[in-house]
């Protein structure tokens, strides 16, 4: 998933729900819903690239 051309890391939980690094404590039913929740949470702030370890 991408938000404004920046990759949004999403992860599937064991129960089938999805979370993102932005909305980690708000599981949703799909990757698209995770992206929408992240956009809502950002409230216009830019999504910054997540550094690789």
C-alpha cells in the first residue's frame, strides 16, 4: 500500500485483521481499510519513509 507515493507498511494479524505502522492499535478488515485509517490518522501530515533495519 502507498500513501502519497510513500510505502505504508501493513501487517496481517493472526485473526485476519490488518494494521499499519500508523494505526497500529486499530485493526481493520483489509489492507485498503488500513490505508484509509492511516490517512485519517495522519490528518494531512506527510507519511515519512520507514527506515529498513
